[in-house]
């Protein structure tokens, strides 16, 4: 099993050009599965990859479910196993793929949280003070909302990825694909104020240095950014959000202001337009949700309309 994991990780690195975060997550999931198999068979020796069956994978997912894992987490771990076993089968290391007959868990489709424009503007002001950490937090929030970047893309930013003169930033997305996106004046000003507040040093001001630093002078992690966004956004009326909610808000607000889907697709770095199209549904769902909450007769009217359609 360990040899198979190493071969799959090498494939992700070399052929798929996967990001370090993706590789780290896949490796962690596969080692977790391998550990479960060893515990299940009560063997300390490595598991033979060609001895794994679909029942083993079902048992693994069932054990995670009993431990309270979310359906989204189960689906991600199964997707990881599918990718790995598909690769091993294609490489001739397996006679059959044990994941073929497995179905992914049905995932709920909750409406993603989207900030109002007023809430987004308020969030940017919550980091107060002129300390380097406060200025960093403000610059980070402005950058997330101004560019619609994924959190992994923001923590991966280096100083030489920013072109202040043209107001452009280079983001490295999934599969390490690069794209150039505009960054607004307010975000640029926040970044300048933050970088000016740092003590001059060859390490922190080298062009290949991270744009956003932790308190030790190293690169921020995605987890620390998520914690930061959650802490500040908890002051909003609707409660805390994730960094990805700023990406949703960015796309939805662009759509509200008349941007076309193709442009939003390019800005978000989506490979398929169908992925971007969810924002048209999101914008309408948000509008209907606001209407249902605000109008005294909205829910009754909608329910009646639904019944009339069913009876017809």
C-alpha cells in the first residue's frame, strides 16, 4: 500500500501538477485508509494493494460515518480513493478497480453564504489599529474580496506576483494554473500600508518573499487565514463566514453589477462555465430568500402557487 501511495503521489506531482495542498490532503487520506485496514485486519505489516475489496472501502466509510464525519468529508475521501485506484488500475497494478461499484454519499446543497455589499464593506473595517498584524489583516481581507481568490491562492502570493502600476495580481490556482486578475485601489492601498509597516530586512522584502507573513515572519497557512476571517466576521449580524464566502460574495456582487458569466469564469479561474453558472442561481435564490423573509404574504403566495402547479 505504501508503494502504491508513493506512486500515486508522484503521478499527482509530475503528471497532474497538483498543488502542495492537494497532494498533502490526498496523502493524508490514503494513509488514514491504510491505517484503518491494518487495524481492521489486526496486522502491523503493510496492506497488499491487490487484496483490497469494495467491502473494505465500504467498511472504512461506514466507520468514518459512525465517528460523525460529514457527508462532504466522506465524499472527498471516496473521491481520493477513486482517483488512486483508477490510477493503479490504469498502470496495471490491479486486475480490477474496487471503487467502480461504490456510490458517493448524497450531499445536501445548502445555499452558500453571501455577504451583502454593506456587510462586506463593514468587514474590511473591523481590523483596527496601526500595528503590522492589524494592517496585515485588513490587507488580507481586502485582497480576498477584491480578487475573489481562493484562500490557498492568497497565502501563496509573493511580492513579485503583484503589479501595482497596472493593478494586476498573479494567482496560482488549482493544478498550479496561473491567471492574472485585477486588484482594486483599496486593496492596493491596504497592502502598501501593511508592507510599509514591516521592519526592513532582506528576507521580508525580497521579491520572492510571501506577501502576507505570520507573526514569526513566515508564510501564512490556509488554516490561520480561515481563523482570521472567522474571528472578524463573527461581528457581523449573520455570524462568522469562511474565506470562500468572500469568493462567493465577490462573484455574486460582480453579477449583480452586470458582469457577464464568461468574464466571471475567467476571474474565478473556473475550467467550466457550468461551475460559474451556479452564481446565477445563487443570486436568484438570495433574492427569493430576502423576499420570503421580508414580505408578509410571500410564503403563502409561493406555497399556493406550488400547490396549483402540482394539481394542474
